C-alpha cells in the first residue's frame, strides 16, 4: 500500500492508465543495477530514483574528477575526489528518500560479476570500455538477467535492450572484442559532447521502467543510434546470430 506522501510524490505516474497505484508498487519493489556512475549512469540513476525504483545498485570504482563534471550530472564541484558511488548515492537519496541505494565501489570483474548481477531484476550498462561491455553482456545472458546496453562517443550514441534467450545480445553484433588498443581507448581520448549521455542514459532508464512494469515495446532486436549534430535517430535491425559465442 502506498502512503499518502507516496501517492502525492508519484501522482503523475498514478494518473497513467498503464501504471496506476499497482504499477508504482511494482516500481517500489523493483531492483535495478547501474554499472558505471559516469555520463550514462548519472541521468539513469537520478531518473530511476525519482521514479521510485525501490532498490538501485550502482557500481563504479572511480572518484570524481573535474573533467567529469561537464557531463556526469550526479556529481558536483563539492564532490571532487569523493567516490562516485558515494556522491551518486547522496544525489539519488536527496531526490527520493524512498529508494535504497546500494553502492559498489568496485570494478565489475569476471570474479564478482555474477554475484552482484543476480541480485537484480534489470541491469544498465553505463560503462565506457569494451572489456566491461562484453563482460556485462556475457554475465547477464548466462544469468538470464535482462539489460540495457549503452554507448557514447563524440556526438554519437547507441543503445539496445537484451532479453536473454529471447532477443539478440551484444555479441550477436560484435562477436569479439577489438584487439587494437587505439580502438579500445577511443572513448577516453576522442571526447564527447556533455548533453549526449543525457539522451542515451534516460532511454536506458525508460527501458528499465518499462521492463519492471511489463508495458510498451522494449528496444530488443533493434540497435537505436543517435547523432547529436543532425539530431537524427536511426534503428538498425539486429537478428540473433546462430553462431554467437554466448547466446547462439
């Protein structure tokens, strides 16, 4: 049962036919893990907290740096040198004390990935490197946990949702990690316009909310790309790869 304060806080959700009080209760009972508390993770974390997702895990080993603040909106100047998960947790609970934020000040690795991911209903890949993206895909597919992939570079972003056993996974598109070091570190060297992760990160948060509610059409079997300079979205159809090393 929602309290009187919760009914007022979430009134714009409750007014929607596809959500209502029962849907808001589902959100309050939902668990979403965000891996990466940077550009993509920041808007996803803040909007999921505002939406009333009951438990939100956030994993990131890094501390806030001045160069982060152009795009990582969960952190401010006063947070410099703080662990990102700590400043993000504070921002999220300031927005909404209803939510429980579980910080993981660690890097997701093959050793700890499964143990963390399996505690959640949905995972958001908000990382900025290929090692992490392939690891999240492989771990989620093997554990049967749905997730949203997101990536940004310069003026371009992309996102796709994966339902293990149902839809194509990240390796259906990119079977192997790039071997070239220059490609692997491109995100950190090429730059990114600050508003871009806000667009992609909020789409990822939307997918998490839709999945928890069981409403709408998820971004499965489609890679959505976005270019900030032309302000154009494009959908690229994706099929399951029978020879995919993970879900084939």
